[in-house]
C-alpha cells in the first residue's frame, strides 16, 4: 500500500491503471489530503475529495469486521 500510495515518490509518471488502483487505497487519500493541507493550506471543503472516500472506506471496513467477528467463549 505504501508503494502505490505515493508516500515516497509521485505517481505522476506511472501508468494510468496504477493511478486508478491507488485511489482504492485509503493511504493515498490520507497522503494527498495531508499534502494539500501542508503545501496549499487547503480547508475542510477542499479536502472533501479525500475525506469522503476515507469515511466510506471506514464504514465499509468496520461493518465487514463487525460482521465477521465471532466471540468464542472457550478461550481459543
């Protein structure tokens, strides 16, 4: 995830399908949002293109995790 999110290097020169895959990773939105705040001084409205996908991913992954969780009382 760190390689495809653009943490260490820009994805501008990478093929289009790699950039499309990276937008399905939450770290990409976190990194781009943090850069926008630090470099451009972006406000919350400008960050909505990153906060909305992060909120959706959070909801989806927490729901899947809660549905898959099983509490076995036998201690294993």
